[in-house]
């Protein structure tokens, strides 16, 4: 075999590895988003009350967000591929149990375990990807595409959930993460390289416990503001307890030789801006899925299948923008692409808000232009910001970078969602799941 042929074989193997890891990453967000559409059906089947629905819808995100930093440390400590395998096993087991759930208890436990598995998988996949593409230039190029995969996963979740509900039961939606997890576990030995553990790193268990408990409690406190008074003990106790634990976490990290989250990692100006852009983009796309889905089904009486079809142009624009993100980052720089993406996404949100979301607002020229602009902008901003967030990160912190990046994606919408509730809880509907930001609803409420 000539050197040119060998290089071609390696390139093909790298492409397959990226495809496998990319599908896994998209599946994590698919699993988060897929429950939004069938949530009312689950509530009727199990006789759930409003607080039960809120808890069920937020459960996956609570453990996902709460364990991401620790998942990143485990990945850096024991190796990305090993941590990826453990996370996929957890995700597969929970996804197999969820369709068999006889009631809310088993389903809630399955969603919590799914989130825990995802918290291991997300940073581990980025750590493995760093080994597949050790060159900073090549890694930056693939990260520009990687950034849009989460939005794609959420979009596919909304599309497929409507299709599945039209012909099957909501229980079938959980078989998709099961199938992806089993397939990934089967193909890993052939496609993914071995990732060496960094034995010199400690686990920082006190920091992990403080961060996990703090993020989970604070997130839960924010989520339940939709069903409990903001001054009630049910909101203030978890919220203040979580905040206190996070302050203790930051204090402890400054005095730890090998901290879970080094302060200097977040103080980098470009990385801080990138994480902010990721949080804002996640807010815009999450709220659009929830608010627009509710509007089409409850106000216009559209079926779940027809509602899912309304997001097909969103998915098409998203894929096209994601494919263009890599070349654009190389040509104009990650910062410029991120800025342009945020501006385009904001224009899309403004168009959706100006439409008023009335029952007579035409879909073709009332809602569609805003949807397309939002998806194109979100993919570009995610792509550029992912490059900025991981630029200059050493290989032994690839898992940490993955944990922080995904944390921004999860926590940003939750925090702003809760803040918007203080502007008027009637602006946010029941199905807003704690990961959904209802900017459009608030703007529409004010416009009317």
C-alpha cells in the first residue's frame, strides 16, 4: 500500500469515527427533546398532575447537567473511550426500561439514569474526537460541524416524535437511543481509537459532589417556579441550597491542587464569550420548539404529525448551515461566524415575535422565514462558538472542555427560562420543560 493509499484509508476511518460520535451526540439531545410532544399523552395515561409532568420533563436534564463536569473529569482520568462505553451502557439500559414502565416511578427513574449516562457520553465523545483529530487545525474544522449536532438532535426529536405518535405509541420513542447506544457499543472497537488515561489526575470527589448537588438543586428550584409560588419553600429551599453549594464549590476549587473546574479555564475571554453564545443559541432554539409546538397544536389544533412537518424546513436550513460552518470558520474566523450566527438567529426570533403567533398568521410567510433564519443562525453560532470554546485546550482537558460546553448548552436555557417567569408566568406554557426559553411568548404577550 502506497503512502497516499494509506492516508486515504486513515481519512475514511476518521470520517466514520466522526459520523459515529456525531450520531451519538445528536442522540443525547434527541433523548432530551423527544419527550416534549408526547408529554400530555403520558400524563393522561398515568394520571399525572401538573407538578409530576414538570418533574418528568426536567428529570433527564437535571442529571445530565448536574453530572457533566464530573463526567468530563472521569473522561480525562480514565480515558474517553472507556468512559464513553460506560455512559452508553447506562443510556442503553435506561432506554430499554423506559418503554416498559408501568407508571411514573419507573419512567422517572429511567429518565434520570438516561441523563446520567448522557453526562458521561457527551464529554467522553469530545475527548475521543480529540484523539481522532490531534491536529489543532483539523480539530477546529470538525468542531465547527460538531457545534450544530445538538440542535440537529433536538430538531429530529421533535420531527420523529410526531411521526411515532401518529402511528405508534410514545413508548417507541425510547427505542431510538437504545438502538444508537447498542450500535455505537458494537462499532466502537473497530472505529474509535484507544484513549490513554491520565493517571496523574485526581478525581476531586468533594468538588464533584458539590458541583453535582449544587447544579441539580438549583436547576430543580428554577424548574418548579412554573408550578409553585416563587416565595414558597418548595422553590427557595432547593434554589438557595443549590446556590450555597455552588459558592462552596467555587471556594473549594480555589484551594484544590487539581480542581474539577480550574478557574483559569473559564477566565479565558474568548472561551467565556463562546460559552455565552452557546447558552443564548440554546435558549432561542429550545423556546422555539416548545412555544411553536404548543401554538400549532393548542391554538391551531394541528396534529402532532403536522406539527412535526412544520419543522422540516428548520432541519433543512440547520443541516445546510452546519455544513457551511466549517469552511466559513476557516475563511473568516470562529469569532466572526459566531457573531453573524447570533445576529441571524436574533433576526429569526424577531420575525417570529412580530408575527404575533395568532391563529390566522400564515405559516408560509408568517412563521417560516423566522424559523429558517433562526435555524441557520443557531447552527452557525454553535459551530463558531464550539471552535472558540475548545481552542487551545490541551488533550488532557478535552473531557473538561466537553463537560463545560454541554453545561452551557443545558443550563443557559434553564436559568433564563426561570428569570422570564418573573416577568409573567402566563407567558410560558405548561409544556415548557425547564430547558425551554419562552422569549417569543413573552415578546408576543407584550406586543398584544
